[in-house]
C-alpha cells in the first residue's frame, strides 16, 4: 500500500465527525486523497458533502432553467423585431406587441415645477429606467 500519510488517523469529517481515510488511485490525476468514512460506506445521508452537492445541483438546474427561459424571451423579442423591422406607420398592434404596460406615477411639485414619473414595461424585456417629465416638457 505504500507509506502511511503523516495525517492518517488525525483527520475527521467536519460534517459527520467520522474519521477520514486515505484513498489511493492510479487512474485519477489526484493520486491520494482523504475521504469521509461514512460517505465512503455509502451512508451519504449522514454526511453533508453529498447533501451539499445535491443542493448545488438543484441550484444550478434552477439557474439553467432561468437562463433557458431568458434565452427564449430574447429569441421571441428578436423575432418580433424582425417581423416589424420595416413598417410605415406605428399601429396599436405594433405598439401592443412591444409594450406590456405603461405605469404613470402621481405628479409631484419640485422647485415650482410639476414632475411625473413614467415607467414602460416592455414585453420580453421588462421595465426600463423610469423616465421623468417636467410640466414644461409635456407640452413641447
């Protein structure tokens, strides 16, 4: 088996408090490594190393699904842009294809001028930075 590791018999798993044993392998890059005894004996449910990995896999799968959904939205948006890339007049159909809703906030008076915030929520994209309109700009 070779020479004994100087740490043999002194290493314990932080998760399940069981001893860790030296493992040697000739088929992997890492020729020697320590492994938790409960994990090694297929008692993976007692050691959180397997639980941590399962939770990480679950998190990564959720992130992948979110990214796929985002990609689908981008593709739908690009198809919409392609569909309306050459139009003569802005019609209600075109407008509704791009905009989900417009949120108009109550006007406030700042330094003697009324100011109003307008948010546009686009389909496939979401909300952009709110736009501020002064009472003078609204009439120009």
